[in-house]
C-alpha cells in the first residue's frame, strides 16, 4: 500500500512543482492605500481602512479634501469628481514631525529636514500577497487626533523609528486606485 501511495504522490509532487507560477510585479504609478492594524490587546483594529489626503497630511476616518479652481479656461471640474486619494511616490514625504505628508499641487515645496527617499512598495508572499508601502528604517503609526470610540476616531499617519506616545503600529497596504479623479488635494 505504501508503495502504491508513493508512486501516486511522487508524480503529483513533480507535476505541482513544474507548473509555472506567475509572480506579478508590483505595479508602478499611482496607488491608493489602506491601514491594517490587527487587534492585539486593544479594541483598535482596522482592515484596509482608506488613507485619505487632507490639509497636506494623511488620515483614516477623515474624508479626502479636494480642490478644483473655477473660472480656468478649458477646465471642466465635473471631470474631477473623485473622492478617494491616489498616492504617487515622489509627492509623498515624511515631515520633520514624522507626519506622512504630501506636496501641494504644482509645487515641490516641503519643510527643511523632510524625508523624501526610502519609500518602496513590495509584495508579500503571504496573507494573499498584499502590496505593502514601506519607508526605510521607519514604521507606520496611527495617532488619534479626535476623541470617541476607538474605531471611529480620526487617526493621522506617522512614520517613526520609535512608537509615538498614544499611537498604534500599523501596516500600510496599497491597491489599484479607484475610479474618479481629483484635480488636486486641498
């Protein structure tokens, strides 16, 4: 019986090993992002809660703040009715206070001492192969900026080598951006 099982199992293992597996490259270009925090001894947990741009910073549980100037010849703001946030590495930086920030439209201006390098997107080989956003030598944190129930508070995204007081460690997963475009983030 063992011989028969071995004769069946061996070819199946060889066949399985020979099937090509497509390893998808991390997509380039804009992406959306979500915060993932597993409840570990706390009732604060998030499973892909959208990270949105507003006021030059990034938050969860706060709507994206957008802007489209009126009165510009040839500009139809109805074409920019999106409400999500799309990221582009190069327009995102870590401010000197550790907050994940973005440059204002049509400007590369950012505070002196900001970290602009070291961002990468890498695909995990586990947990459904999500694509994570990393910042070299820094970890992501959710820091509450409003009061209320833990899952309903607004949290600002920070990157730091040490956990800021009162903040929660998180992962940032990236996705293909949703439909709808914005002219710029306010």
